[in-house]
């Protein structure tokens, strides 16, 4: 997820970075949306997720 957000939501670039097929990435992102009850098409949701991941990394929750 963090790679996707760092890549500004670019599925092709993220799939290439992760070395997975873009369809696999799309499926994973759909599952994240379902589980986290967010919509990645929403700028506010993307920002909240991105900030949360960065803060978690800073305070070493991950």
C-alpha cells in the first residue's frame, strides 16, 4: 500500500516496482478498500492512509 501511495497511485509503476502483474495489484487494492472501509479514489482517504503509514513507520509500529 505504501508503495502505491508513494507512486502517487500509479498502478503500472507500482506493479513494476513490486514486480507483480497490475491485475494482482488491483485485486490487492480492492481488498484493502474493503477491509479498511476506504475508497482509494478519494483524495482524503488516500491522504489519511499515507499519513497513517508514515507515522506508523516513524514510531515503529510496523
